[in-house]
């Protein structure tokens, strides 16, 4: 006997079908953490390994539900990143619910270069506001990240600030616009003080001549990182994201565990 197709029967069938589809366990689209920043966060190719940026190392601390899109650009300031069209490029990929980490300051300081220089209390805040307002308009969640501190120490062995008024200006802007802030200047300074003058060399691009094919003459760079430094700074950023509950706890992994240099991916040149 055929079942008469009454509206009630059709409704029950649709309900059963919907339940079956829901029960397939289709994974939700991953959240993307976008990074807009400078050379300290950039991704470097295999031709420059072991040089690495903290944005390049950030995926080591995220679970499968979080994807990193690192658009940090070496040499960029908050101004030049916008003027070069890089912010447009980031926003074209941003979707609702994504996060945008915004970290500039190193190159904003360069008064000798009008293409990059910003003044802390005026143009720096104005450019940073573009990242905040435009990402919010797309349904994303901006997060300001103060600059990671350089390897500079006083004669008494204390890490010395090198970014002038820029970190304070970013803190003020975060408070004024109600934006979460990761104070990477403060947390990295504390890390460098714990490691000390000699101990920080393993984090920065301090390499002896000989062993490293990409740096046959060696290098001493007190701004940029080798793998260990990129990993530890990325750990500071990821831990702050967790502690401020900007992402669910299940989004993170290995926040307190050793992470090997092999966790970093250097794209082919």
C-alpha cells in the first residue's frame, strides 16, 4: 500500500533527512588568524633559513581548527603596508569571525624615510585605526600586538626598550577603540631578561661562520630571529590569545611543551 503524501508525512521525512545530514559530522570551516606586520613576523624562504618570523612559527601552537595566514612584510610600517596595498590584500581574504593580528612599530620609527615614518600620537594611530575599522566592517576581530623587543641590553644586563613612544601609543589606541591588546613588548622584554645577554643569542639571528650554508660568513642580527626565537615569541602571542580567551581553549596545543625547529615550514625560494 502506498503511503499518502500528506503535509505531515512530508514534514516528518524532511525532519529525518535534516537529522541525517546533521549527523554526518561535517566539520565547521576553520577560523583564520591573519597576521599584518613587519619583518619580525614575516615568513622567510628556505634560502634564508634558519631566519624565521613569529608569524611563521605561529601555526605550531594552533590546533586543526585554526589556520594562519601570514601577510607580514619585511620592512613594512603601518603606513607603507597600507600604501602598498597589502591591507587590501589581507581584507580581501578575511571572512566573518576571523582574527587579524596587527603588529607594527619597528619601521614606523624611521624618520629618514617618509614612505614609512609615522608619528606615534597622530599618524601611527590613524593608520592602525584603518586596520581596526576596516577589518571590523568585514566581521573580523582585530587584535593589536605591540612590537617585539630587540636584543638590546644596558651595561647592567637589563633588556633596554628600543621602540620609544610607539608601544604606549598602541596601548592607548586599544583602550580608546575597545580592541584586545597583546603586549608583546612587555612579554618579550621579560623573556629576554630571563635569558640574559648571552642566553638571548640562541633566539636572535646570531650564527657563527661556517656551519650555516645560507650564512657562510656568519651573522649577528639583534632584531630578527632564528627558529628558536621565532618559536618562543609565537608562544608568547599564542599564550596571550589563550589567556584573553580570544580563541576557544581547544584552538591551542603545545603552549607549555618544547617545540622543535622542524615545526617551522620554510617555503622553497
